[in-house]
C-alpha cells in the first residue's frame, strides 16, 4: 500500500515596517505569493526557509519567529502540502529569481488582488496578529482552516 502524505513546505513573511515581500509566480498557479517552497530531503524547515527566500528574492533573511503551520488539504491546488510559516526580516531590495518572475515589497494595506494558494489567509492572520498582539488561536484556526 502506498502512503499519500502531505508534502512539507515553508513560507516566509519577509517584513520591512508595514511592508511585505511578495513574489509574482512564474509557474502555475499564477499570481502573487509569499516567498517559499518545498523542503528538500535532509533539510530542516528553518534552513529551507532561508534557502527559499534567497532563491526567490535574492534576500538574506533573518528568521524572527515561527508564525503558524497551515495544512488545509486544499491550500495548494497541485497537491496536499503542509507549510511551516516564518516571520523574517531582511535588508535590501528583493529581486525575482528562480521560479519568481518578480519580487517586491507591498504595503500590508495595499496588496495585489490575485494572491496564490492560501496566502491571502496567511497574510490576513498575520495582520490580525499585528493588530491584536495575540498569536493565532488553535481553536479558531481549526474552525476556519480545516
């Protein structure tokens, strides 16, 4: 019997003040997304986050904290993924590379309309965290996410 388990991924909320780095995806699903990607075999999620940020934005990030884990089976139309999301900061201007056509800072209150995956939810949860100062509550997340 073949097991079909979620694939581990990372996403990185790279912040500068009230601005967030988003990448314009080169490959489907198209749209703007939080930088991130698949964790390689033998790689820790923290290292994957730093690597993916560098590959897609050219930025050397400093991870500030673990934000949350998102695992809704429908979060990625390609397959069931489970993303460990980090909050980070970096100096410099992002440059799209790898599978990112473009990378740039957006004000958290003025984001593009077409956001891929469940990243609009992740950003909304982060904005609520900034507003309230409270970490995402597991009970609320379970009711809305899964």
